[in-house]
């Protein structure tokens, strides 16, 4: 069955809390994960909160990666939403499980945009042979 | 049951394709939706792709809102991930259904971070009585 996108909802339990509360580490892990997935990075934004915790997102041409960490519980919620055939979201997920030293990961793979006619493929919107124009605002 | 966060996965089918491909409209709708939910906006990033489609994220203190549009199919995938008791994610969802003139919405409400002990509430990480320090990178 063809869908417009694949959305991995990832619960990372029993991670290393020091890594989860380190802004540089979390950002680097997420950007590297996007690269592992062969994604095209468009924008990166990470923030740390007081007293604890980090949120961030990597917008990619193929959709996005996001993370919210609760270091006090050793837990992070990660989303990897991708489109197209070239991208490898599970490799990004595997990479993050290792970077965060997660001992208890779970992954739910959800299809987004399952549109009729269900037997047909819906072309990916950003094509490789056309010039990509990214405008940020 | 208490969870760290609530994640609304929203499929908006049969929307107005002109709205879905208008960068200003999409960004304004998402920012307004965050305000409808009484969220605290931390960062906003929206991008339009060639030939068609928009992606964007609003990072909030309470997690994030994201959108990816496929105007050619009248479809948008929206995620509203929120934490804490004060925020109103369903109001944001209802607002977006109206802004995008969606005739066929569906919402899945997923709990993120269901951690033991399951009967106890896990305090929200960003507390109102402490100074919030947002550092962006």
C-alpha cells in the first residue's frame, strides 16, 4: 500500500540522562541521524529548557525529525517523518538508539496520507530532476 | 492514565489546495493554532518546496506543531505534540480544520511517554514558577 509519508514514532526509554540533557549532543545526534537517513537538511532548531530538557527539530526536504527529552526520566520522544523512496528512516532511528544509549526503545511505523486510489503510487512532491527552491520564513 | 505528552496525529484530507500552497497562510494558521492552544511559542520555521508543497514547524515550550502539505492532493499531515495541563491541543486542531477548509479530517490521539509507575503523574518539566531560559542554537 502506498502512502505519502512514513512516520516513525519512537519512544526511547532508559537512555543516558546526561546525553539527553546536553544540547550539543542532542543536536549533533539528530543532525547526524538525518544524514544517516540520506535526508536533505533544510533547517535546524534546538532549545534547552529550565530546569531540564531539550526540544529540537530538523526540517528536511523529505519532512522532519523532532525530539523532546525528559532527562529526569531517561526518556526521549522522537519522531521521524519522511517521504520518498531514497530516504532511510529506520537507519536514523537505529543511529539515535545508539547515540542516546537507549536500553528500551520502541518504534511505531505509521503511514501518513493513505489516499485513494489505494493501489496506485502518489508521486513524491520534491523531485530530484527539478531545481529545489527553498525559501525560509 | 498519565503520560508525559499528548500527540495528536492529524490527517487533513479534502482541504483547499490554494491555502495549502500559500506559505504565508500556512505559517499564519499554524502560529495562530499554537496561540489558540495557549502554547508558548519558542521558534517558527516554514519552507516552501518546488514544485509544490509547504513544510513547517512551530516549536513551543510544550513541544511542537508541524505540518507538511500536498496541495496537489488537497492533503496536509499535521502533528500537535503537547505536554502539561494548561495547553489545549484539540482547540488548535479544530482551528486548523477550519483554516484549511478541511472537509475530511481525522485525528488520532496518542499518549507519548507512558512511564511507570502508571498510576502516578509525572510532573511537567517546564514549571511556571521558575524562570524559563530558552537558548537557541
